[in-house]
C-alpha cells in the first residue's frame, strides 16, 4: 500500500540483432527511435495469455493478445481510471473509483472464473483507500476515511469482503480507536494479518500500528516505523519486522531488474545499466544462447528508457519502452511485436 512503484521510463530503440545502434547517453525527452528489424504483428506470436486491465475511460477491459480483440467487461461511469488490484490466486480483480456524478466512490469485484461482477461497497465520494487482497485471496480489505465533503454522511471505517460468503464484515478496532481514526489504506502480512495505521491514539506518536486477525476477529497493537528508503511503513511484533504479503499491484505497474520465464528456461536482464551509459536488455537461455532484445539509455527528466515487466509464458517477454509503449519479445525466434496502442489497451493491466 505504501510502495513507490518504479515507473521511471522512456522509450528506447529495439535491437533485433546484436548490431543495433545504442541510444545516446542523454536521450531527449519524448524522442525515441524504434528499430524495425525483427518486428512482426502481435497475432503472429500466438500468445494465449489474456490481459485484464482498466482504461482512462474507467472501463474494465479484457484483451485477447492472440486475436487482438478487446472486450469491455464493465463500465460503471468512473470519473477517471479506477484503481486495480488482483488476488494472489488470479481469480479476483478489484477495481474502484469515484463516479462521474461525483457523489459516490464504488468498489467492484470481478470474478474471472465465473465472468461476473458484484458491487461490494460504496460510500460518499472521496476518502477511499486502495483495497487489498489477503494472501489466501479470501478477503478484500476496504477502507474509507471521513471527508469534510461528505457533509455529515456516514460510511467511514474498515471492512473485509469475504469472497467465500459474499458478506461484508466490519473490522473490529481496538478499544479507544474509532473508525475515523483508522487509516483507509491497508496491507496484509504473509501470515494473513490485516495491517493498518490509526491516527492520534498515543500523545507522543503520529500513528499507532494495528494488526487484525480475521479468523479470531481480534485486533492487536503492534509497533513500526516509516522506511524512507522503501517509501513505506513497516510493522513489527516486538523487535521482528512482519513480512509483508504481495499487494496485487497490476503487473504493468512494476518494473524488474531481471526476470526468469515461468519454467526457468530463459532469463531477462540488463547488461551494465548504470548512470547515463547505453545498456542492453538481453535474454539468456539455459543452453547458453544469449539474445539481444533492445538498447536503452537514460534521460535526465524521465529516467531509464527500458524496464522488464514479466513473462507471458515460457518464450514471450513483455518489456516497456517509454511511458506507455509495451513490446513483446519472442525468446525462441528473436522477433518483437508491439501491444495495441492507447485506444485499444488498458493503461494498467495484469494477466
């Protein structure tokens, strides 16, 4: 919930062969040249993975990469692109935001298995946090903080939506903490404890650290601190830091320094990416083959020009070139294909 996600990126030239020219050390902002060698149409790659994501229009979309078809799964009239989170088991998608009417914040849940959705909570506009799935994918934590624009209306507090029973359960707070003191953003520990902050409980502390256990419906006081390097709050039991669970952030929003294919046959990595020097994105196979993917550089205003997003399957790597340009590299053939542009693609997506 309190991560800073690496989106410091700019477009770079694609190298279909080792002789591709390098980007200049100080690439002008917004100017990026793409190589044409090895470029194919996306359907030619026969990628069976489907993308699920949200667009600026507020719609929830499904994109078939094999056939190129985009399906609108829902359109509830959000004012802008809603937040998106995915459960660890891949079944559930949470998306929420403020409606165009400006009077409500709504939280929806999409079931990828049954291809259905349901409204799980709503409250007056503003004051909402980003929902978070428990590591076992059973619960969706929702937080809402009272906003002065509510005009005295109710709806603040912390809640858990149980995906097994389709019930919305209030989180029982420790004595002395009201719903308006609980911070609307939450996270989970790996052992399934809901972690959240409360404001102003102790005279000498800005925040109190609280853990909630869904199985026992009990809360416990914890300790913690703000980690300025990780840009997040960490929670502790005694002197031991509580390991945080994965937050279900859309895969498109996270950049990696390297990444293995699901079966471990290929590894994507950067060669000598440092300062403003040109660098290569490479894919290495277990058999010893090394394939050049693209050449990147560094821009003072936008950062590194290439980022690894992840693998669709055992041969198709997704990487980002620029703020919104996504490309697929086929480790078997060395070919590259572009994902659809902004008119056809969600800006934040997962698979």
